[in-house]
């Protein structure tokens, strides 16, 4: 295995002392970069995720440009469910769209188990990437069962999660069968990435913030915990992230995370009090601050670094993904600032 234990990123995930606070950005690869827009011309999102040459190039683009401390494997959370038989597309400007949503017991058969051979292209891309990246760790990722279920049940992005919650509250047996299947798929998908050489994994439960703590613990956490605990022996740090999850931070840590991702709504010192002293934190500059001028970026970055000092480990990131309109030069400057302010 190739976990880069001495890298600032892995050390911070493990709560060990670092020479500087490591930094990477969710969605660092993507539309904020002109070189990304160019290479994606005429190639669909799902197709680009299935081509190891493109995945490798797109993953490396932000590493070359910004000097970030980690790369994130270029893919999407719906790639494994497409590989497990669901007919879907990723529509530019919208997100994942599922042709026939899952609404009834009889629909479950269309979501079969994932076997590693279904995602050979992932193994191939990660092997190429690990060789190219050298001392820079590669982060693997997957969508968590709740967030994946929301796309499968709604058929696409949603503001209210009405159909998702209707199934969760009204048909708990079907709900648990669906989430258990998704947990299996997710665990297989993450194990494939670990076996191919990633140094950490991030479980994205982006939309879990739609739930109360009690409902999260009852209907969602057991399934996410099965994924995270299933990786316990894998030897890689596990990051668990969601948006709008202030009331869920403690539970998301308990689910089996080494690092809890925090959005911009909760200061990192307060987040650490809730999560406890055993886990590191990741975050949490508001991605919108990057549009407010450099002076503001610098002030807010210093604040985030200061508040992050109360955690046993801090991985600097945004509170959610880079917005497509972001000036990439600000991101490069931000990486240098984090390194300068936190460096010993
Ligand atoms: O750099 C990275 O962070 C790695 C790549 C990555 C993508 N999707 C590429 C992508 C990652 C980690 C994801 C995860 C993902 N996908 C999540 C969880 C993270 C989050 O943002 O909360 C979710 C909810 C999805 C589902 C999804 N896929 C959405 C909401 C969208 C955006 C729709 C749009 O066009 O604005 C996608 C499409 C997508 N995934 C794009 C990229 C680069 C844009 C498609 C394109 O460039 O054509």
C-alpha cells in the first residue's frame, strides 16, 4: 500500500504535528480552470470519468497550477451507481439525472451489486495517478448512501427532498433495503480505490443537512457507519463531509470518521467542541469569499486558520466546492497564503 504517511495532509488527518497546514479544495478540478474547459470540449461528463487518460490529466491540472497538498480523484458520486446498472446522465449545469427513479420495491432490482471489475477504469486511472503524483497524496471518494438515495429517488437534484423523505418516513423497510444496497456499492467502490493506491478517502453526504439529528441517527447513520467502519482496516484516513450539518457534526464523527468536514456556517473551534478531541476537522472558508477581494480573503483565511488551531488536526479547505466562476489565480494565492501563515 502507498499511504503517504509523512505528507502534511495525511499527518493532519491523523492529528499529528505538521510543518504547515495542508490545503486542497473540493471541486479543485473543474470548470474554474480554462485547461479543464478545454479538455472537456465535446466529451460528456460520464464519458470523461471512464477514460483513465482524461481522469489523470484533469486530476493533475489543479495540482500543477495551485501547489495544493492533495489531489482528489476526478470522478462523480454517481459513477458507481451507473456502473451498477442505473440508467443516468450528468447534465451540465443541472447535475445527475436518473431516467427511471427508484420508488418501489420492484425498482430495487435495477440497482445490482457492484463488483470491482465494473469499475476497472477507476483502478487503471488511480494507478496512473499515483505514479504521476509522487509525494502528493491522492484522495479517493464516494457519495454516502443518503445523498446517493436522494438522486435515485427524486430522479435529479432537489431542494426539498420530498420524495426521499416520504420513502424514509413512510416505507422504512424499502428505505433500509435501498440504503443497505447503496452502502454495499459505496464500500466496494472505496475499497477498489484503496486497493489501487489512494492515501485517504472522503465520504460525501452533501445533502444530509436536510435532516434532524434524530432522523439522521435513526435512518442514515447506520448505513454510513457500515461504509466507514468497513474501511477501518484499510489504513487510510476517512473524511466525512456534508453541507448545512451543524447539528449533525457529532454524529458524523461518531459514524466512523477520522476527519469531519465542516461548512462555513460553523466556526472550526465550535465544530471541534462538538466533534470532540479525537477527530481532525476539514474546512471551512465560504467559497463566496473568494469573490470579495483579496483583503477579505486574507482576513477570513487567517480567521479560519486560527480557529482550526483548536482541533487536533486541521486540513484547510473551502466549506463546499469551488464555484465555476472563481478566478483560479485567487486559489493559487490562497494556497500560498495558507502555507505562509501556518508554516513553521
Ligand atoms: O475536484 C473534485 O472535487 C473532484 C471531482 C468531483 C466531481 N463531483 C466532478 C463533477 C467530485 C468530488 C464530485 C462529487 C459530487 N457530485 C457531489 C458531492 C460533492 C458536493 O459538491 O457536494 C455531488 C452532490 C455530485 C453530484 C453532481 N455532479 C452535481 C451536483 C454536479 C454539478 C452540476 C453542474 O454542472 O453544476 C455534478 C456534475 C459534476 N461533477 C461536474 C464536475 C466537474 C460538472 C460537470 C461538468 O464539468 O461538465
